[in-house]
């Protein structure tokens, strides 16, 4: 079966000083375009998108500096305006949200080339070249090959001052739906990071912790510097770089871990959310929390590409319920061991959760299997029956 797959790649750009000035100018002109279009929108009694789009050519005539913008990049601002408008409308239900705001100087961080105006030139060397119409040929590091058709390129200025290109590629892929033979349940925790239903424990890589500590100490340093001072500004840049390092390390960890599960299992069940109430405001923990959302996304898209199943499982009760007999065993956070006085099952708390998640995963697969037609028969694995009462040995490994 052939399926269209859209993949986004993020590559670093290495613009020269001159090119960087042009990139900055483009951001600024896009901001102005956005504001002018917003002004037009605000003046309309009945919203008329085509009329707003129609003023773009006039803007070029009235102010020749807009000629420095690639026309589709300019038109993209109209798209951005309307997508902001629709997300504003969606958020309107709870509290009263006013109109869209004009964007102040320096607010714009991205601009986009849609469908045309760009060319990626593969040189076979360390740096490739990204040609952007009206800007020039910028060196780019592509750590992955792009074989499909490029649909869109978004240029972004990061807080640290680095430039990146997000390239949306469309390819066709043969997708084989695989039979489900091996399923796994994954518990995402705070202390042991990941516990799975096989008894594997994947712990936080040590250097991630190191980066976290460095970040916290830098943060304290920034707060001690005088507001608005040059030292503070310099510290903030350092802080942003450190944050980027941390995010990269974390992403690397998440990529490897999600790949491991997608490579080794046909169905992966994870709780649909993680309880965060216990977090004491610690930055490192805050980042770990954010990680789990990312981890689920990675599992989801990697599973999709590999023709495997990602199954979000309702998180309610998975930590309290006994995975063996289904009785509720109330325990607070400090209790790290699950001890069931109904059936005698004893296991690390997160392992019990992982087993429960696996059970719910299999249940869901069974339901999906019934929803599917006969031609896509799902081969079922038996529901886990009584396991050894105590798990003496939990295999544990670290990816780093
Ligand atoms: Zn029990």
C-alpha cells in the first residue's frame, strides 16, 4: 500500500553577515506586512479574505521596500493572519479574548516559502546550499537526505541567534500493516523515567542531569545580575545556549528510546497523560514533563511510519489498580512498591503500572480488531495471566 507521508526536517543554516542582514530585513518586512493586513482586517465590517489578499500587490507599488520580499512569502502572512484568527476564535469560549494584536518590533521569528521560491542544492560536501529567492544562497547542514518533493520551507531565528530551516518534505512510502505479535505497556514516571511491562527500566542519561544542573545555576546567575545590564544580557545568551544543549540531549534520548520501542514491538501503549501535581517547580522536572509529550509524539509518528500501532491508554487508575487481580490498592507517591493484599502480587510501583497499561493496550487492540474488517485480522497475544508474585530482578539499562 502506497501512502503519502509528510516529514519535517530541521536543518541549521550558516548565513554570512550580509545574508543575516537580509534575513533580518525579511523578518521585519513580514512583520510590517502582517500588521498592514491586520489593519485591513480590522477595518472590515464583514471579513473578506480575498479583499485582504488583494491589497498585497498594491503594497508593493506604494512602498518599494516590499519588493524585497518574495511574493509568496508575503502572501503567507495573509495565511498566518487567518490562522491566528481561527485559533483566536477557538480560544474564545472561556474568557473574552479581544482582537488580534499588532506585532511589535522583533516579535517575528519566522517567515515561510510555500511551494516555490527555494531550491536545495546538494553538493555532496559538508555543507549544502539553500537558495532562497530575494535572499541568496545560504550554506545549510543537511544531516538527512531529502528524496521527496519539498512543499514548504520555514526560516526561523532561534532565541540563541542561530538560524534554522524547517523543510516539509512529501514522499510516498510503502506501508505494510503488520500483524501484532508483541505489545508493550510503558509507564512514564519521574524517578525511574521509563518502566515497561517487560520489566525494563530506562533511566535518565547522566549528562542530561548535568545539563539541568548547569542550567539551574546559570538561571540563578542571571537573576542576580542587574536588570537591563550588559552582563545580564550576556548571561541570558549563555543561558539560552545551555537550554538548547539540554533540549538536544533530551531529544537524542527520546529519539533513541522511541526507536527502541518501535523497532521491538508491534503495539506500544502509553498513558495519555502524566500526572504533574507532584512537581515542586524544579526546572529540570519541568523539562522532563515536557519530554513526555514529545516522547508520545515520537512514538506515534515512528509507529505510523513503521506500520505499527501506538495506543494512548486512559491514565486513570493505572498506578493504583493491581495489574494481576484488578483491585484498587491505594498508595501515595512516596510508596514505590505495589503490594496487593488481595492476590499477593508485589512489584515496583511503576512496573505494576506498566503491566496495567499493557493490559489496557491489549484490550484496546482487541476492540480495534473487532472494528476492523476480517481482512485485517489482528493476531492476539494472550492477556497476561498470573505473573511471578515478586519481581526480584528487574532488568535495567541505560541508553548512554
Ligand atoms: Zn492483586
